[in-house]
C-alpha cells in the first residue's frame, strides 16, 4: 500500500497553509528563504518534495528559476495545473532519496520542506541530506524542515486522549520518543537528533534553526479567530521568538537552515 499517495490524495495541503494558523508556518519559511536569497539577483532553486507547489509557484512568480520535485501523483497534478503558463518552473516526479537527475552543485538553494517528515530511518535521513547537499552550490543553502517530537506527544496523545493507546501499542518509548513506521505517515524528531544528523557531514554549517510555527498550533482556534491587527501582533511576537533555542523543541515544525562550505 502506498500510504503517502493515499494520504495526500485526501488531504488539503494548500488549505492548511492558507488557514490563518497555517499562514504562520508559510510566512516564516518564506521570510527566511527571502533572507537567504537576498535581493540582488534571482536564484536557481530546487524544491524537493514540493507538494502542490505552494512555495515553488510563489518563488517562480518572484522570478527565481525553480525545479520542483514531487513524489505523489496527486500533488504533482495539482502543481502542474498551477504552474501552467509559468516559464521559469519545471516540475518532476521523483523521490528525495535519489536526485540523480540533477548535476552536482547546480542550485543556489535546495528546499527540503517535507521529505524529512516521511523518513523513518537514520540512513534515509542521511541520504536525503546527502543528495540535497550534493546538488547545492558551494556557499548555497539547504533548508530542511522537520516535525518535532514534543508537540506531537502533547497535542496528539495527551490532549486528544490517545496517550495510553500509543503507550500500549509501543508507539512511544519510556522517555516519550515517538516511534513511527511508514503506516504512521510522519516521523518525529528532537533537536539533538537533527544535530547528530548534521554532524555526519563536514561540508555544511548551520546558519540558524527556526521554529516555523512556534506556539501557533497549540492555540490554532484562537489564532484563526483573531482580527487582522491581533494576528499581525501575533506574527510580530512569533518572529521575535522563533529563533530562540529554548523554544525550538516545542514547535510543531522546525526549519534547519544550512550553508554548504
């Protein structure tokens, strides 16, 4: 069974990122992409696991030359329909584990904003990062997004009353580390695991790691009901705190921003 294809065929990813609470993750990610890209020239960008093209289409419309790789047929079809008529974007079907269709040091920036969510072994995570580094130019950036462990334990086991089900089904370790398989769809990590993964590569350095939604998903109903002025103030608070290392572990999604040496 293709769990990912089945999941994304029935999930509204665009709707999530367009919701008020979902905008926080999107706006934060774009803020840091723009910071890395600068304003002097248009960049050559690869998005690996581009989904329905929310980021790739936006970046192409800004004038960047974009290659967008997506695994699932459903998402690729939606992205193709959105990319119709945009000359500076090319779409491809493929996996983050094999970027052999792209030459070494081709891109100024490689975005891996979804694939790490679905890599369940350290070897697969290493392969995804290795491939992303390979196709990125020296001095270029790799953006890798992760789903974080503690937000999942708090929101999706304790809060909704499934903690004992997860414990009894061996989905959590004694120290509350989530254990995922392909059928569970998402892999959760802790900051120390991201650090350990990066330590295996001597040709990258971390620029910063960011909590892309911070506390937003803990209070999504409140966020969705905010008026524009209050939401703008929430964004101001979020941007003021999203780089604080003492808060990274509690976010739902983190964004590791790396530079290739």
